[in-house]
C-alpha cells in the first residue's frame, strides 16, 4: 500500500533575470511504499545543479489543496 502525505507550502520561483520573486501556493506528496522506498523527481535545470523534489506542484486560483494534489499527481 502506498501512503501519501500532502503539505501545503509556499515556493518561490525566480524569473530568468531574477528581477522579482513570485510567491506561489503549492502542494507536495510524500509517497512511501511498504518497503520504505520514497518517490522523488530529479529536476535538471538548464543552468545549475540537479536537485530532487517530491511530486506535486502549484495550486491554481481558489483550488483546494487536496484537489490540487490529486490533479498534480495525475499529471
């Protein structure tokens, strides 16, 4: 059985020229298998080092965090 823990958080996204920071509400899921394996996504930006992140993404408009997490995991 896979369990998921959703946590609402704010992430900062820097524009290409780093002029301003944009605050965006987001959700992430911690997905753990019965064997205690964790699902992570590796992000490889065009410039900079790779990093690992839990699956999830931004909350759209007045979307509920739970609905946003379901949508993001389906994508």
